[in-house]
C-alpha cells in the first residue's frame, strides 16, 4: 500500500499536520516510538483514519514523509528505507528541551549523512498551534505562506502540493535558504503572505 503522506512523530506537530492532512482527504500513515504507552489509543483518538505503522514501513510506502520529531530522534530513524520518498525535515534545534544547540545538527548535516535522500526543509518556521488556526483554502485572501526549501525541483513541487492541500501558500526556495527558516531567522514565527515571505528571504 502507498500512502499520500507519512508522518514520523505523533506529538503536537505531527498530530496537527495529520489532522489537516486527513481533513484534506489524504491517505495518512503515522509512526512513533512503539514503546510509547497507549500509542494505538492515542492515534485512534487524535487521528482517526490514520494508519499506524512502523517507521521503516512508513518510509518505504509513503510518497512524502514528514519528520516531526525532536532533532536527536532523527539520527535513530531508518532513513535508508526512504527509497524514492521525499523526506521533509520539519525539525528545529531546541537547546532547552532537546539539548541541541542552534549551531548543531542542521538540514545540511542531515543531507551530508544521507546524500541519497530527496530532502526538503519546510513546516518548521511557525508554531504547531498556528497550523490549525491559520490553515485556509487555496485562494483565500491573506493566506499564510510556508517556505519550501530544496534543490530537487520535483521533490519541492511534491511537497509544495502537500503544503497547499494542508492550507498554506507554498513558496519554493533553494536549500541554501533552509537555515533562514530556523529559530532566529527572518521568517521564523512571522505571519507572512507569499509576497512578504519572498521579500523576507531575498
């Protein structure tokens, strides 16, 4: 079976993304630490309709996979199983909670460790709570924009289509702009339209 969207991490960010994706009619798979207490119950109650699978199966069977876990968890994921899937790095460095410094692991470092990945950076430059609050139909006035950073044009286009379905205007940029999306960057935490986002990243 092939899923439209796979989400690794059923925390606050992963749950919000999953809710939007399910509401948009996408076929969604989710994965989390199998030792997490009551995982099946959590997924069934928070994301009814999502398929709970293990991370390896999710990576192997999803068109687009979002990493919605703390950065330290990423290193232990079986990313070699991703195959042709587009992998979205939605993580940020949070020293206070994860012990990861802002100058520590980055998307560039992840790409260097896994050059085989079709990697895109997005969905990390605003709070998870804003996802459900700010999502709007395509064409809605003042629709919030989300930067989609990557150097693989086809991968960026796939992820941009997902971002649009989730309720945001995608703005494609090169991977060299990925660090500008992180905490302390010029767009982090700001509510911007597509034109304003492009200007802020210029």
